[in-house]
């Protein structure tokens, strides 16, 4: 099974949470075929914005959203 990952980021209201201030300005970095390549893209974006506490990038496990029955905890 292909395990797709999305890397995205943007300005958040509170650095302790993940509520974006403006969804129209979300930076959609890309979709990656595995976690390692997604993490590399995430790390690059996160390091570029390290001095801005209100910018946050995340890795979204798309494969878990696309086929949730395959990823249920036992």
C-alpha cells in the first residue's frame, strides 16, 4: 500500500496549537510517497521559519485518512 504524506504549514493563532489564522494562505508544500521524504521537506520548511514562532509546518498522514479501516488501533 502506498503511504502518502502531505506537508503543509502556515501562521497559527497560538504557537502551542494548530489553528491556522488564514486558511487561504496555507503553504501546501507537497505530497510525498513516504514519511522519510515528507520529513525532509518538513524539516527544510521548519528550519527556514525557525525564528517565527507563529509559523508551523506539519506532516499529515494522508494514507490514514484515505483508508482509516486499515489504521484502527487494536
